[in-house]
C-alpha cells in the first residue's frame, strides 16, 4: 500500500511541475520577443542615427526611435518583473533586491568606466521599471485592512484626487 501511495504522491508532484512548464515557456518567449524587439529597435536607431544618446534627440526620426524604445522597454521591464516575482515565485521583496543589485552593478560599471554613459543609462532605465513595479506591488500587498475600511482603496482615492486636482481647478 505504501508503494502505491508513494508512487501516486510522486506522480502528482511530477505532474504539477509539468503543468508549470508551458507557463514558464510562454513567459520565456514573451521576454525573448521583447528583448529581441528592444535590441532590434536599438540596432535600427544606431544604424540610422549613429547614436543612442538621449542628449541628441533633435529630429522627428530620433524622437520616434526614442519613444518606440521607451514603449518596448516599458513592456520588457514589466514582463521581466512579473516573471521574476510571480512566475519564479521569488516575491516582490526578493525581486526588489535583485533589481536594486542590478542597478548598483550597472552604476559601478559606469563609475569605473567599464561601460559608457549611454549604455549605462539605457541599462538602468530598463531595470527601473521592474524595480518600481516590485516596490509598488509589495506596498499594495502589505497595506493593512482596518475596521474603518480598506486602506488600499483609500490610498487609491487619495492618489486619484491628488493626480486629478490640477485638472479640477482649471
């Protein structure tokens, strides 16, 4: 009887792991496509304009490359942040430290002139999106509920009021 239970228990856990394979594979391909898209955008921008510096965005074409890069890096950052925090089940706190360490590493590489300022800027820019998401998601999860109501809803209401108040006063 124990052998049958052990076999069923092992088979259950093996199957649970197999269920996660398509999820991880799906997110891997999403991240791969986003990384490739960001890389191709950078390559096309550099091939066309011979620079990736944000200090030389003076033409409509450079501005278009800039905003396209921002769009793709935003999506990439969100995807990477969710993958690490949720799909790899590391949590938002651990993810925060991973991204903060990555930003620190890029900053040190720039400080010691291993990488130039343009590469340093774009690397840190991409990493700040999942870092910010980890902070925001962690804060949203740790807001306590009280007898007076849900603090998360109150904070959202305050944020909405504060962000829309300039529009209301005009």
